[in-house]
């Protein structure tokens, strides 16, 4: 079994910053991709950022230049630094990893609420 534990969400004013964390634990051989998705009320879940173990990091156009994804492979943890937050960033944020256990599988976190409001 693999567990993902997210933290760092909350309420922040427009222009503020938050840092999300997602720690993976359990029967993990290796982690290939680590990423963040979000889902706003009434909308589909969408990619925010994805960082493969090898390859190109991707960001959604809406967050480029404001959000930064990073990972600590020794801790099986992925982070999302969110700066210059806007009300339209309000959503539930989910981490997602693609890991071998030993079979390659996708795992999702439970989600953490981010609300940007004055």
C-alpha cells in the first residue's frame, strides 16, 4: 500500500503565498512522476504542475511564473510553492505520483483546500 499525505493548504489573501507538501510512504520501489492537480467547484480536475524524475517539468499556463514545483527524492516528498495567489487559484489541490510498487501505478492524495480571498 502507498499513502500520500498532503499539508499546507488554507486561506490566504490575494497576492499571498502558500507552500503545499505531499509525502509518500509505503511499498514504493521508485517514483517516476510527482505532480499537483487542482479542482475548483463545478470544474474538472486540471494539471497544475508535474515534475518527472528525468525530463521536463511542466506547468499549466495559468500558474507559470507564480508556482514552483520541487521534489525531495530522499524523502519521497513533492512541494508546490505558490506565490502571487489569485482568487481563481481557489480549489482543492491534489498531489499525484506515478510509482513502481513494483508495478507502475498512479496514486492520489486526499486533497487540501486552498482558498484565496480578501
